[in-house]
C-alpha cells in the first residue's frame, strides 16, 4: 500500500457498523510495527504522511522513557477522581469531543494522586455487550516521553483491564450509563498525560473484532 509516508505491506480490514439507524463503513490498512497507514471511511480518505520508528524502550508503566525527547516545563494539575460511573468529577478537566456515526463522545485524561484517570463519556455500550476499548497514552516526563496502551473488555457483567498486555494491580474501571471511567496506579507520576488514540471494537459472535469507533489525536 503506497501512501505519502512510504510503501508498506499491510493487512486490509473491512468494518461496518450501524448506530441509531445510520450505517457506517470503513476499509483500513495496517502495517506491522507501524499501525494504521490508510483508511477509507464513508468516502473520506485518510493516509499516513510521515512515520519515524521509535527508539527501543523497555521502560515499565509510569517510568520515564526516551521514545521521544520533549521538554515538559509545566505539570498537569491534579484532580480528585472517583471511579463511580459519573462524570461529575471531570467538570473542570478539559475534554476532547469527537463524533462517530452521528454519536458524539468525549475523552479526557487526568492525574489523580499517584494514578492516571481516563474518561470516555457518551459510550454507547454497556458491560453486557461484548466490547473492547483501548486507550493509547503518552506520558511526558522532564527528560522524555513514554507510550502505553490500556485495554479494557467486557465479559458478561464484568469489566476487565490490563496495561501493555499485562494485568495491573489496583486498576479500577466502571462503565455505567454511557460513562466509562478508568484509574490505574503508576510508579512515577508524569508531568503530562496525553491521549493519542481511543477506540472501541465489538465481537459480533464469529470471533472477529469489528471496529466501532476511533478517536485519533490531531
């Protein structure tokens, strides 16, 4: 697949979804060790324009990394977040709104003590649905950035979670009335937390995960 960033061997993924009677379709191309390089969604084309491989890093969650060198001069303010399925604690925290298939949702990240707190407001699913939600985070320290992925999935009436493919002790997650809240401890509190990407997929019964929505930070 040829895009402005180069040519890649890709997996082609075709997904369809319907929300509130509105049908949406997407064709996406993913390259190994790169991720999404091209997407055609409802007639709108998205292509990767540039890509620079990250430097190798094995830093654990909450430890300073050196994937990208970026100087952070101002620390993110602390917030008192209680994971209870309510967005009331997030009133003073900046949120990013995005729309997918006519459904408007909001995402946000905050520091709460020695924890990172995450919010997805307007989530059109419940724990009784078979869904997977992931957050891709960028933790910024004084000497560099570190990237991590938080995965959450439902099974019956239970919400499970892990970070970077491993179980995390102390991770809290609640999905109630369209509000998904997550809080997980870190070894070292970063100066900033940035949401690079948030996405959700659903198992429609054949073992194939169908992407339902995706937010990508501009």
